[in-house]
C-alpha cells in the first residue's frame, strides 16, 4: 500500500522538474519517513492514551528524562553505522564508566577530575575497539561482541554485581548534579538539553564538516575512500572513540539520575541503539543515514515504548511492538531506496 | 628503432650472437638484466636514454615534451613463486593515450598498481618527467599527478556528485567545515567541461548511468590537475553508447594535455582512441607499437596467440 503510493507519487511528480527534484531529495533523505511516522505516532498516542495522558506534563517530563539515555548512545552508534561498523560493546562501556565514576566518587576525587577520567574510560574502550576492528580487519560485530562480554565480565567481577549508592559521597546540590540531572526552569530535565547538544554537535559535524564526508565515504565505499587518500582506519577509530565517550557520558548521567551504580546498566542498549539507527533510516551496510534521522529514530522507538504503556499494553510485551516497528522500517527503507533509485 | 624488435632479443636467441649485439651494436641503448628465466634484454629508445643521461644536470633545460612523462624501466614483479612481470619497459609520453591491452592475468593491473604505488616492484626503476621516483604508496603517486580510476572503486554511490568529486579534498570555509556552494559549482564546472550533462550536483551517484559515473570520476581527476590518468577497464560493463561516451572523455583529457593509460581487453575500444598500444601476455611485453605501424587484425592475432613472433 505504502510502496504503491510513493511509487505513484514520484512518477506523477516527474512531469514537473522542480517538484521531482524536491520529491527525490525529500525521499532520498530517509528522515522524511521517520518524521512522518513520528508525527503520526505523536498524534495517535495523544488521542488514544487514556485521558490524553501522553501529552501530560508528567509524561513529557519523564520522557525527556529517559529518552537521552538511549538517545545519546544511539547518536554515536548510528554515526558509527554510517561509517560501516557496529559497536555492541556500548552495553558494557556504560556500566563500566558508571562503575569507575562511582569508585572515584567514593575515593573523594575532585568532581572535575572524575568527569575527565570517566569520559577517558569511554574514550579508551572506544579506542581499543576501533584499533581491534581496523587492525584485525574482522567484522566489527564479532569484535565488539567479544569486547562487550569482556568488559561486562570485568564490571560484574569488580562490582560483585551489587548496586552501589552514590548519595553519601555527593551533595544533592553539587554542581555536577545540577549540570547533568537538574531541571531548567523547574520543568525541562537538563539531560534532554545535553541530548539536544550532542544532536546539534554531531549533526553539524556529520552533515557539514569534511570529517562527516569522510564518515559517509568510508561506510559507502571504503576502497574509493582509501584511493582518494582518506585514512579510513583513522575515521573509524575516531568514531569508536566518540561512541565510547558518549557511552561514558550516558553511564554517568544515568548513574546520577538513579543515584547509584547498577551492574545491569546498559543491558540491551547495544541492539536498541542499532534499532534506533535503523528506524531513523540508517543502512546496516554503511554509507546511508543521517544524524537527524537517528535522532528521530531513537525518539520514535521511545515514544512507541512509552505510548503503548500509557495505552495499557502489557509492559513486558512492548518488545513485540518494537520488534515489529524495526522490521517495518527496515522494509520501508529498502522500498524507498528502490523507488527513488529508478 | 630498427633493432627495436622484441622477437630478436628474446631469451631464446642464441647467446653468443645476442651478447655480440648487446656489446657492439646496441651498446648504450640496452639494459641487461637478470630474471628467473635467465638474461633478458631491454632495448630502450635512444632519445629517452639521452634524456636520462642529462638527468640531474640539465633536466630543466630539456623541453618537457622530449622527456617521456613516465618511463618504467625493467620492471620485475613476483607474487610468491609467480613471476607476474618480467623486465617490462613501459613509456608514456605527454598528452598521449596509450592502450594497455592484454588478456586476463597478463599483468596489466600489476603494472599499473606498481605505477600507482599499490605494489612495490621487485626490480626496476620509474622515471617521472625524467626524474627517478620511488612510488612507495598511492599518496606519492597522487602527489606526482598520477591518478587511477577504477570503475567500481572510484565513487561512493549514496553520496552526492559534488561530495564525490571532492572526496578527501573537500574545500573548507572555517574549522574544516565544507564550502558546499563552491563544491557544487566547481564540480558542475568540471563535469560540464568534460562534455557531460548533469543538472543537479546534489544528486546521488547511484542515480547516474555507468557512463556518467565514469564521467564524474574522470572530471574529478581532471579538476585536480592530474598529469597522467590511468583508466582501468572503464568500458567493461557499459552499453555501446556509454562506452562511446567514455572514449570521448579520453579525447577530452588528451585535449587538456593529460596523458591517459587505457587498460582494456577490448582491442576495438582501444583502437578507437589510443595512439600507441602496449600489449602484455603472461607478464611479458608482446609489442609496443604506434597505431600507424600496425593494424587491428595484427593486434588481435597477437593477443589471441600470446606470442610476439607472428608475422603479420
């Protein structure tokens, strides 16, 4: 049905040049479809959630507080997917950074130093992932599956899997709490502002900076990129480092939000981040995707989650819907590529 | 040039007579090198040797047109126990289209990969504009002005034409942010100059035909002032009309004063545009001949038989 509509539309639009150009552009930015679905879902949940609670202040605040968790990680993972690689180890970088953060707090390290070391943890894990992938030339899916299990094992062993509360070591009104988990105007969770900040920075870099072009080319045709003198190994490694840093940042703010380290932080994030990217129009083969798309993709996944619960869907069955959504979007992406390709 | 007949000086030739020829007749014009099959003689053109002799002292004074753009001397390449190239002498002059022809596995790509820095040669020397060069990686080849266009490897399909043209060499405004206006206008300019008509620099390469893609890749090397463009099988998967378009691009490059090495195993395509043919078989040179000194039938015969002794 949907395929027929789009196909028909482009064919009809072909008669006028500017319209065709616009349509082709519009469709070639796969964001368009995610945007349409996103808006449709917003309206749908707004109308059908009991008492329109989806748009209630309480729910929106909760969404804005929770969405950055997956969102920040997805931005990085999606960018890496554009470069043609996966990172499953995000699921373990998160708790590991959180653990390091907690331990440093416990030792009374200055907060600024804690921030630096925590982010450095992610950078080092990212760097090691990147180097392993580019040096061994093995599929990153396998390599990072290995590092995911490795680091999670380390975290479990080091923490003995028990949660560690942090509130005895940090004042509730310390600058770190305000900067990372406070509220702006008592309404907007500051995490969401950070999410928007990373979205803006990565968006500008990936879409407009020359490094962004290198990311696309590396994912789309690595041989061509090499032939044109682009150091694709460097590009990939830098992307892995960015993903690592984003994960530690997220592990840290999640830690501050739940006020403790939890060994199961980040479980399942590796695949949900990939799902967000796919829903946002990112290709699993690399070279296709966009940061705005990934941004919308991760929000879409999370409002499906949130909206269905508000509508009374069984909480433990939510994955069924998300799974369905991923398949629909994957099919949609291929269809769009076929229609616009002709 | 009369002695420049490969058959005469092949390894099978009686040794005494050969040595006599080497030391008494050809003397300076001969390289005498060893490979796995014994001795092999490599006859050089007199003119290029002269240029060589002057090297370092008066290269500047020699008009560039007299010095070949590229001269590969006595190139040997081994892959394990396979002797991929045996004593190859390959020359490209300024503004010349050379057809590098041979069957699969003849050593065409190996020779070009040595020239473009992907493989090191096991023996031999490369001169670029009369100066000896050591092309140990692709970047050095690029810096010299040697650009290789591989059909499937040249472009990223899901990225705009403008971004493809400037891939790896993006013009920037500040802090490394791309000057997209300039990229659009300049890439369109280069493509138009080549005689290709594309309206939208933001269109994805995926939407172009095979011939147009070649055009974009060729426009790119032209824009970045290549001196020598190597086209590796540019017509292999193209329709008749598109192939013709690509052949026209080559003429355009020549008109710009850019030399072209046209690698193909389609002798009919090569014969349309090339001024000289260099034919390889099993790692050895069969013939290096100007277009006016040969016929297409003779070349076909050579390629099919894989021997150079055939009398035409």
